[in-house]
């Protein structure tokens, strides 16, 4: 498939077109099998992702942004000591469900990288 056909499919089916560099080999293979893969004359490769995939990614990103905003509201963006203490608490507490703890710890790690 060429890039023009991929763009036509995008207008019909929706979704998003990504560079194949951003995708795993499995995603590339699946896209090739389902006619959602294209390359241009310059050797760049593209994949059309579905509308459902785009919705899922958007929800995940939105949730991560909310966690980050909540943490900033709790301790302030540049308070490294409080963030470290909060991280230690979430690493050992059993009061917060495991999956939520992991998400909070990841959000704290992101904030710590910014400091």
C-alpha cells in the first residue's frame, strides 16, 4: 500500500498514522497483514492505528496527567524531599491497592526526574 491509500483509509476509518519507528515488530507485522502499513518513496514507513487504539492511548495519557497534577497539588512541583517520602510510603503501604500504588510511584518518579 502507498501513503496516499493509507491516508484515504484514514479519512474513511479514522484513527491515526504513526511512523513505523514508533511501533514494535509485532505491530508492524500486524499492520502489514491487515493492510494498514505503507512506505513512501523515501523509505519511510507508516502504520494506521485504529480509532479504538487512539481512544485507549488518550485515556491512559489523561489518567497519567491527572495523577501528576494531583501529586503536584499535594506536595508542590519542586519539593523533592516530600516526594521521596511519599514514594517510600507507597512502596511499603498496604492501604492502597497494588495497581494504584504502582501508578502513583511511577508518577512520583516522573516528577522526581523533572526536579
